[in-house]
C-alpha cells in the first residue's frame, strides 16, 4: 500500500493533496528563495488524525514536515520531495479560557493575534507579539520560540507557555509541562520550544494571559548616528529601566516604513528608537521623564511621546510594517536574525554598513534593540544572476560577526535550512553531537523534519572554520529559485 492510499482511507480529498497544482501553496515558507514540492500534503482537523498520519509516516519510513501558518523565515517548514507535509492550519480552535487562572488552551493553528482578541473583553492579553502576529500560529511560535516587540519585558514564547501536548514519532500523545506554577523532572517544555519540529508535533498549547496594563505610551526618539542610538539603549537598560519594548530602526528602514504606512516617523535621521513604557499611570509618567532624559543625554535630536492609544499603535504599525515595506526598494529581501550583546550594537551596525557597501547590497536594520536581537534585511533581486548568492554570503558574514562579539546566529527565527552552515560557526563538534543525540532520543529514524536545524558533523568538517557561505544549498533536495 502506498502512503497516499493509506492516508486517503480517513482523510477527505480536500485535506489530502497530491496534485502539483494543489500542493504549490505549500512549497515554501517565508524563506521563498528555497522551494520544493512535497510528495503529499495532508491537513488534519483533529488530534486523532495527527496521530494516524504520524504512525503511517513512521510505518512507511516517510519523512514528515509539520507546517503552521508558513510565516517562518528560516525554511523550517520547507517540504522534502520524498516526504509528507502536514499543515495544522485547520486545527484553529480556542479550546478554553480560564479567567480565574489566567490561561487559555489552544489548538496549534490558532493565530497569535486571535488569542488577545478573544480575551480582550476580560481585560487580558497574550504578551508575545511577533511582527507576523496577525498570521503566525501558536504552534509555529512554540516551534521557533518566537519573541516579538514586547519580549524584553514579557519574555519569549517559552516564558509564556505552561503546558503543551505533543505527538511523538511513535504516535504517542504526551503532555509536557503543567498548568501549575512548576513541574517536576527535566524541563522538557523548554526543550520543545525552538525545536523546529524535530522532536514531535505540537497539537495543543496552554498559554499564560496577562492583565492589560493601565497605561502604555511610546517615546519616539531620533538620532543623528547609530552609535548615539545604541548608547541610549545601553543607558536605559543600565539605569534599571525595563521597557515593555525597545526597538531600533535605521535610516533606510525608517524611510521605507514611513513611505509604506505614514506612521509619522522623522525622515533624514540615522536611527530612531521606539521605547514603550507601561504600567500604572504614575509609573509611566515618571519613567517617560527618566527615559527622555537618558535619550537626550545620549544625543537624541528629537523626542515625541504618544498622546493617544491610536498614536501608540501607529508608531508600532510602522515598526511591524518594515519587512513588507522593503518591497518598495527591491523585489526580494533576505532577513537575518542574529543576537548580540547590547554593548556591541554600534560596532556591529557600523560593520554591517561596511559589509553592505562591499557586497553592493542595501541593508535595512530593524530590530529588538533592548535584547540585542538584530534583523538585518538584505535587499536583492533574485532575477539578477548571483545576487541571491551574494545576499547569502553577506548574511553569513553578519552571523559570523554576531558570534565574534559574543552573540548567537539566531534569536527567534530559528535555524531551519537557512542557518545550517552558520551553526558550524557557533558550535563545536561535541555540542552538535549532543544536539544530534537529543534528536535521536526522540526520533531514532530521523523522520521528523530531517535535514533541518542541526548540521551533520561531516558538513561542519567540510566547512572547517567557515566564515563566508560558499553559495551551496544546505540540502541537496532543495531547489532554489
């Protein structure tokens, strides 16, 4: 029996796709430079269907890639030509909301923004807010350990999830974590966050809810150099202030975002900071005064403070629109995701500018300055020969720079296929061997999202001290467009 015939025994035709045309929407995620049509696409609507699909794939030794909303930027949901692509988009119900205990239990396909929408009437919200929150799903957020604009104060997905249910490659349904404040044993809940579908399939998530703050206001500050803006970030954190969000945008990202959504950003400056302060009114008022003083001391050329909720949301709309806005200056962009110590912000940003000139590609920097999570957006045109390869080389040089100053190659976008080679920059042979051992403990036959996140030791040996990407694809089955 073929895998398709087995799957069609319990899945209706509209949820078991095998024609090339029907599978086209699933051939890539947000990293559209890499595309691959899978063997088959399945769309379960319930946990029991997920269990059956996983068991069939295991029995037939068929690789299985799980997909959420497809907004990932590292190719984590990229299909394999010989594998099954399982979309969890139909599993999008909010199963329960516990107002007394401030939790919500969700199917994995529930959109991030839909959580806060559902509990807003109770004065509650879900804190992690990736820029793609209107589309990205909570299951994908767990897989990538997503952050967002407010992760500085409220943490990443891992800090806001209490419990998950996971289907293992053996078809067993496990509950990991607890709705209680703590759970005994090894912290497998943290291990599952950021595991990129390599260890199991997340089918249910219980998240923490928070009361909406009494007040939230944003300071928009402009600077005539990225060094001054970086100094302001360091001053704010060093002073013991923990903003709800602290974001930086450079001149190019400000320019394209303002043109795109008219957020009221000042043009002609080298960088802007968006600093949100929230809490009770008296606390917010005092912190605005304090932070404004720190920004002025660091060389701010202009300060504005949001006076209304609409103005606050407009400032954030500009920041969240930076990624799509880059389409106004180039048909394609390559979004990096390195993390560095805050003290190195100015040095790294200036070095990125030098690299952009060397490669002849424009780079817009928009990122979580408070925790040093960079998102350089490398603009290129895939229709021009070698531009993608140049963008990849530039991106890998940026990641190597992040490691050089004591940072990491990813903050929240994950490794996927995009950063496989860069993993060899950051981690030693022993560290990668331990990662492989964990993968094998959960998935001994390497069927769950194989070829992603963890490079082979052979590949790292081949690259030996790599600092510039050689332009080769990280997976031989992936076709690049």
